[in-house]
């Protein structure tokens, strides 16, 4: 049986990720944590690879993910995570049929639960902030 990644397809997954992050960059609260991204094409490649692997696809990039550390350094809070998940749910529902959107959203929600728990346990307070575009 094909993985969810394979059912969605890499090209379609990349298109959903690109559309979602275009909306993130225009969002009144979500834009700020992502303003530090200097190379959006590269960032979208990494995000697409993350989702591809998270949904069962085989790795195709040699990239080590540090999801909690990067979210902590960007100043993500549980409230921002709620905004992110709501926008992601809307994007998935608009871009994919329910049989593909719902399990992808369920995976995102599980990741969100882990990030929220790490925040509650104080792990995010220990992360060093990433440099901003003007500091690098």
C-alpha cells in the first residue's frame, strides 16, 4: 500500500507547502516568526522534504531536521501554533480531497502536540534565538 506521501505525490505536496507558506507570510501573526527566513526557495525545499518524510516518503535530501529548536528560536508560542494549525487545516482542505487532507492534518496536529508539550515543559525557554536577517 502506498504511503500518504506517495498518494499525495511529491509535486502536489510541494505545491501545497508553497501555497501554505505564501499565506503564512501574509498572515498578521504568523509572518513575524518567518520573517527571518532569507532564502525562501531553499526553506520551501526543506519544508517539503520534511513533510514528504513525515508522511512516509523516502528521504531525498541530506538535511537534518531540528523542528523543536527552530520553532523555539523563532519565538513560536502555543497561540501561534494554534494559528498555524488553523491556517494549515484551511489550506489542506482547499487543496486536497478529504482522504488526503485529513491524515496530513492529523500528523501536523501530533507534531503540534509535541511542540506544545515541549513549550509547557520549558524546553523552548532554553533555546538560543536564531540570528535575524540583519545579524547574519
